[in-house]
């Protein structure tokens, strides 16, 4: 009996020492300045790319940043962990006069190996009152190997901006809301089991939504949506349109909750800066699991006098090429996320 008690005490002391050794910053519930101070401290402590993992623990509450924009993470190996995806809300509301894709971000990341879990990022710019454009970014990511697990992003245009041409990013069980080009940018980004919510394109619901606008240049895969669900609020939508360079956007095993809202062309045929789009789809179903894929769907993408014709429907064999292990052969974000989630739970 004494031996067993001794082992229990030793185990408890070992765990306690391990937790003390772990870098942890705790934020005061609902205190925006406490959150900003934590980020500033983390940036200083983890300025080196080899720094140990540092956790910022954020309790449920509203962290209202007001009109503040571009709160920047420059440190490396930082984990910001909220208490719950819908209860921990980091929000800013930029003045519409400052509207712009690189001007409005709630958070900007410039570090490597950022980990976000169980929180909401909200950009509350007055989108419907902004006029011609309302570009309001929740996360502008200039870093590399960011992981978002159970992260909700609430905005309308340019909600998530992957802003590094040679990056690798991973989303798991997350939720992204928007209207036009609300998932946009560069790099290889794998969205796994995410919920994509298209909001009203205009206050009255008129107009058309575009989910993704990739600009793939220096990477091979672009945007891959795997087993994601698309929820449509009002306006009809298409999967993607080409921004520039040679954009890739692949939708695999997608569930459409309102399939009648997906426009017949499925992708936008008009390029913004290129017609060299590589847009593909396989395994789309409705909420009852009924198959919604055409046997073939050939599209011609155009820009001025240039055009590009391609088959947009993948075969089952072709679709297997886009598995996570192929997209990130030198990185295992799912395993990293699982390990960090366990660490966060202990903390």
C-alpha cells in the first residue's frame, strides 16, 4: 500500500513539474488588454524559431479590440487556446474608411508553427454599409505551418487570407463564414472536415457568393477541401474563381446542405488575373448522402482573349492523389494537433 501511494505521489510531482516547465501565459477572462499583453509577451519570449512551445490560455469571453487592426504574432511555436469555439471570441470592428485586404485583419501571423484552438475570430467591419467592397480579414497568415483546430471565423469578404506563397497550412473541424472570395490567397492549405458557411451577399440576399479565390504560385496543391460541409444562408454560390498565377482548388467528398444554391457551372469561368485555373471536384453529396456529381463537367476558363478548357470531375482513383499524406509528406499536422490538444487539456 505504501509503495503504491509513493508511486502516485511521484507521478503527481512529475506531472506538476512538467506543467511548471511548460511556458504558459494565462489571459484574464474578457480582458482585451490582457490578451494583447499576452501576445506581446509571447512575441518577445519566442522570437527564436527554435523556442519551446508557448501556450496562451484564453477563457470564454468577448475580447473586443475595437477599431484596432493587424494585431500581429511574430513569435514562433505559439499556441493560442480558447475555452470553447463559440465562447472565446476575439473581435475587431475596423472603420470602413480603412477597408482593404491588408489593412483590416483581426490577427496577422508572421511566425512559424502557430496553433489556434477552440476560439472565434470575428471581423465586424460594417460590410453591408461599406459600399463597393468590404474586405475584412479575420486571419491574415504570412507565416508557415499554422494549424487551426475548432476555430470559427466570422466575416464576409476575404475572411481568411493565406498570404505566403510558399506556405503549408492546416484546418481541422473549423468553421469559416463569408460571402465573396472569403477563403483567398496562396500556399497549400488543407481544410479537413470544416464547415463553410456562405452568408447573404447583400443585405437583401441578392447577388452571388464565391467561396474561394486562390492565387497558387510556388506550391503544388493549392486549396484542398476534404469532407467539408457547405451551409448556404441565402445567396447562390460557386466553389471558386481564379485570382492569379496558376490557382488550384479541389473539393473532395463535400456535403451540400442546400444543393439547389450551387450554380450549374459550379466554378466561376471568369478569371480575375488568370485563366489557368485547376479546379476539380469529386464525391459531392447532399445531407442525405445522395450523389450529386455529374459524370463529366468540362469548363472553359477565360480572361480576355485567353482560355483554358479542362475536365473538372475527378475519377475515384485521381481523387486519392489529394490525401493529406501526399499533400504534406514532410509534415504531419493532424498528429501535431492531437499532441497539442492533449497538452492544452492538461494545462
